[in-house]
């Protein structure tokens, strides 16, 4: 994938070109982006290992390769802004500041997990971090996220709801009902379409009549933009524009993040619908972490300093994995809590 992607904005049905140049980061911003993306990458690698060992059951959808999206978007948010996503959600949780040990403990079904061990991968929430899931139904988070944006508009605050969903979910009918409602009521929602090319295993070229997902809001007069989702700087630049649009009361905005996942749809997916050569080429040419690392090396940041960051992150993840395997399982009485009639 090229570093500079085509950027298209649809405003009131008119096509205009958006910014093609990503923002330049300070050294501190690059270092923070590197650490945050490494935390997600190492966490997901460890989750994959634990799944293979049988310590994690059920479904497990890894975010490896897509880290720049949530890290870049979080850099433009303020306290009070909400985040909601689908079931590929561990990276979003970590990016919002949820603790690695709590997320991992939930994956292993332990009482120290964010849903006290009862929710698993797809059902974690944090009111304190304004993270509202984690949802197992394809596309369901889009209408729920629109509801979060409605609440912000109703309360008269300037908070923005960031609603993540994938290229597969983008074809769901409730997505377009949400778009229509959001534009009618000028709701502050940024719809982030994480286009990793393959949805649950079918190429977008075979599943989507309109493959430019930034145009999905044209019939509703919602502006949209294509973004290089492998470059954290490009994500932050587009995120700033979209969030500003929403805070100023202009209604929703669509960002199509062009990205790539290195693993299959879930841990049970052998990903035979693409070649190993294709995956290796994206890793070599466009890996979001390596891009930041190379820029830091070019800026004369020492190799040992970067290794120290990785070592710190690995220690956090290893401690989380140890906690998640030794924390007690939920008490039987938990079967009767959080039940509503």
C-alpha cells in the first residue's frame, strides 16, 4: 500500500479533494504512537498464544496489522468522547486506556475481567473510559453508536461518538438507517470503516458493488474520506478533520481506513482466500509499527531505546497473561447477577 492514499470528500453531493499529506509528528508523538501500537501488537500475539493453548475459549478476533487506526484516532479525542466497535475489539480497549490485565482476564473468563469473566472477547465495557463495546452482532454497534451521538446532541455537550465497523458490516441495512438518522438530526458521529479488504473471508471486490467506502454516505449528504489506515499520522490528520466537523454541529462524518489484518478473520480462520506472499508484502511495505520505528531511527533515536520500549510492553503483556491464567474463575452466584427482566 502506498503511503499517500487518494482522499475524497463528499460534501452536499459535491466531490472535492481532501488533504493527501499526513501530519508530521514530534518525536514525543512518534514515541507514544510506537508504544501504544506495540502494546496492542504484543497483547494480540499473546492472546493468540493463549488461545492456541486452550486458555481462551470461544471466539477470538485479533487486530494485528490495524493498530494505527485506533491509536491515531485516540490522539484526537478528549475526555467524554465515546468509542464503540464490533468484535475485533481488544485494540480499541487498550487504546482507550483499559488495562491489559483486565482485558486478558476477561478473555480467559476470570473474575478480574472487565465483565467479571462472563462476557469474553466480544462483550467488554468500561464506563470510566467511555468504551461501550465490543458487539457480536455484525453492524449492531453502528445503530448503538448513533444512539450515543444522539445522547450527546440531546444533552447539548460537544462530545463525539467514534463508531468503528468493518467493510463487511458496511453492507448491513441498519448502517444506512443510522446514516439517514444521523444526518437528519446532525448527530456528532464519526463512522470509521476499517476496510481490511476481506470482511469475514470474502474480498471486497466480490462482495461490495461500491468499493470506495468513503462514498457510502453520498445519498445522505454525509462527507467521507479515504485514509491510509496503515500510517498513524494520516489517521490522526483525518481524525482531526472529522472530529472538528462533528464538534461544530455539522453532523456525521465517514472515514474509510484502508488497512490490512495479518491474521484470519478469527483464530479459527486459516485465511486460504489470500496468499502468504500478499500478507508478507503488506508487512514489508506498510506495517504501521515499522513505519514509526523507521522514522524514529532516521531521527537518531537509538535502537536500544526502541528495544527498551518493546521490553516494557512485553513485561506488561506477560504480567497480564500470568494474572489472567491464575485469577480465580467467577463465583457461581455470578450466574444470577446483571440479569434484567
